C-alpha cells in the first residue's frame, strides 16, 4: 500500500523468495533495488511517470548512492520503505531512503544524488519549478548525515573480467540498470568474503552510461583492515570500464563486517 505523508512517501513491501540468499536474507543488490523501486513509485505518484519522461525527452539520472545496512530482512518479512527528497541546485537533486521492519526498527537507510537530463541532447537540464513543487513535501524531512565520499581501492586488482552487457542488465532506456553494477560487483566477491561477511555499506558512483552489447571490463580489489573502533572490516571494490575505450563507467565499493 502506498502512503503520501507530510514528510515522506512510503510503501509496504514483502521480501520475496527470489530476492534472498541461501541464508534466507535479502541480497544486498536487491535491498538497494527496493530503494530504486520506491523512488520510481514516488515519481509516479506525483504525476511524473515513465510515460511522461519518454514523451518530454527528460529523465532522472542516478549519479551516486550510499546505502548503510544495519540488519537485512528475511524472506517473507513485511517491511516499510520510505523516501523523501530535495530537488535543488539547478540540475541536481538529493533523495534519501529508509527501510523499517514491522516494529519500526530501521534496517537500512541511504542517500542518493540524481541529475535531470535532456535525454535527446544527452546533456544536463535545469530542474523546473513545477518539478520542485511536485516532489516537495508539506513538512521538510532532514536529509540524512551520510557522506558521498567513496573509499578508494588500494594496491593492484586481484582479478579482471570482461563481459558484455546483456538484455537482463538493461532498463527501459536500453541503458545498464543502476542495480546491475551492484550485482556484477557482488558476483566478483570471493566466496570466503561473501559467505562469512555481512555487508554494512555500499557506495556506487556512476560515471558514464553504457548500453546493451557494450563490453565491460571489471577490476576487482579487496583488503582487510582494522577500524578505529578496533573491529575487523573488509573492503571490496569493483571498478567498471568500457573494455574498448577504457573509460570508467562506475565504481562500486562495499564494506563488510568480518
């Protein structure tokens, strides 16, 4: 059920079997996909649906994510997804997200940056006043204190893989879906880290779009370190480049609790 509240837009969601791992917890990429889903649902609810953007030649382009995970829900759990945003700074908007369980405990939250694009001329477009008014809420919700500084990989890549962007990786614009990069990055994590670690943070920085058929090369890194609190952490990184031109497409950084 959708709810437009004074300071946020919310929907109820039940974690399906197809979204969980062997431990019955939701996959990290599927958790982030929940936030992308509610962003689109909010836009639909205020009158700016996919059909509008197709006809207007405009579109929201994701440029950055930072998602923090406290506890993953299990298959069959009922959760509440919420989002709120502040469209401003000419061509850029900020959108925050929250995921709560049935008792109101926050399971995850995230912040994101978006840009308005002229999809015909392939360049940034100014956010019009009517967009700001439509997405604004009666009461402003404070934006989360979450940083957009992506940790950088260290040392040399441990592996590199070349693969094509396939039909299942693309969205309605025939571009690579934002979530596909996270899925690719998680696929490159070695079993030892994937099986024993718990994802706590995901950063994704999008640099250049790519389409179906593009050959992508991933450069994959990992390192184990001790945090300031004395806890063992693991950082994995996947840097995706166009295999032909070498241009950077995206960087996915994942922090794990060992």
